C-alpha cells in the first residue's frame, strides 16, 4: 500500500486493529487502513461547535472534508457534558454517513487530577460511561487521551523544563490509558503531542511508548524549526516500531504572522508548499496517515496570533491552493457507514 493509492471505491468495513506498524481491518488483517483527515473547524463556530450548534454549518463543513477525500475527522469529546456529548454523537453519525470515522480527542474538566481526589473519580466515571457506550462502535477510529499535554507554559514549553509538573501529568496519562484499555479493547489509544520527542524526552516519559498503542505527533514549522516532517518521522522510528499518525499539521496563511518576531513567511503560497512537503513525507514514509489543521479559517482570535488562517478553506469557504495539494496527494478508501 505504499503511496496510499487505493481507490476511494473500495470502502473499509468494520473496526481497525494494529498489526506491526500499520492499522488493519479487524475482520480482514490483510487490508491495511490508511487515514487522511481534517481537524474539524467551522468558519462560524471554530471553538464553540457544540455550544453554538448549527446543523447547516456542520453539514457544510463536513461536505468540505468529504470533497477533499477525507476518511476521518478529529473532534473533541466533551467528557462531562451529556448535552454536548449527544451533539458530538450526532457529528459522528453525520460523518459516518459520508464515509468518515471519528478520531476522538477528550477534553477534561479536571485534567491531571491526582488519583485519590474526588475530581479524578468524577472524570474517571464519566470516561467509563463514554467507553461503555462506544466500546465497539466502528464509527470511532481511535481515542486521543488529551491534546498536547507536555506544554506547561510559554516559558516551560516542554515538560522537561518542569519535572515535578511533568511527572504529575505523566502519572495521570498512564492511569487514563489503563482505564481506556480496561474498558475498550476495540479502539487504539494515543496522545497527540506537540513534539515527536515528548514520547521519550525526558527519559522518565518513556513508559508512554510502552503503554500507548500508536504515536501521534503534531507538526508545525514554528515548533520544528529547520527539521522537516520526514526527519520527525525518522526520529520516531529510531525509538519505536509502533504505528505513526501525524495528528495535526499545517501552517497559517496570514501575512500578519510573518512580522517579527516570527521568522517564517506566511502566505497562501507558503501554506501550499508546507502541504506539499507534509503529504510527500507521509506518503513516502508509509505511515498510517495524517490529519491537517484545520478545515476552515475563521475570525475568532487576535490576528497577530496567526491562528485564524490555519484553515485550508478561506472564511468564505472557498479553497486555498493547499486544498488541491491535500486532495490529490493521497487517495484513501472511505469507510462503510
């Protein structure tokens, strides 16, 4: 399957499991499963998808994902909000009807809570309820325990700079991984890290490589400097033979973000170039796949932060040049509903 050139007509059926460094179909392990996805963000409700739920907005944005040939989307699971969970479930079902699975990332009211606290008990109980509901659900491709937990602060941007806090978080991550594995034997489990090396740096973080089912790292120029995504993948393979997913990759196209102190030039053209580099690396390395960040640009953050223009579609929903690259560089089967 090197090159990810399987026809979209041949749909994947059923749950997936891990075999070697790849995902395969649980009922047909001869079929390797490749993922091409989008971190789901609408123009109108990028961070308030569930609190400002709008059926038409969701449907339009899902259609953009499908048109790019995606077979999965990543969206955050509101762990302790039953009302929002029902909307998340509706999003999952809508995506499934279009041939896309859910790559589910949890949000936590009491993240990193100590084991002997009421807060941890409440979160654990909520997690178990979700797992019991979805343990065998083929609409979910994998669980992402939490987004980018190694970031402590702007001055402590990787947990090696604050070992007590890092070890506290590590203890919680390992506990949560054990809970998920105990209650769900169908879906693989990971953590979406900012840095590929956070799985083994510092050395006390290495138990994550043993406990998690696959490696998920996020790639942006601002966090990898001169190191390409191909180098990041190679560095992971020097540490583990587990499957690899690029859970986020992208670049802002906002020229405002090119001003000092930012060193990278940002434009729709440099965004397109990043997508060419990233997609070639994902295909050539024959990893499980990648999910771009994000579906749509928006106007929700101060412009100087550059965050508004990471979307691969403009705020009027028209495609940026990177859409053509992302669409054509990798063709994967959709999933059967």
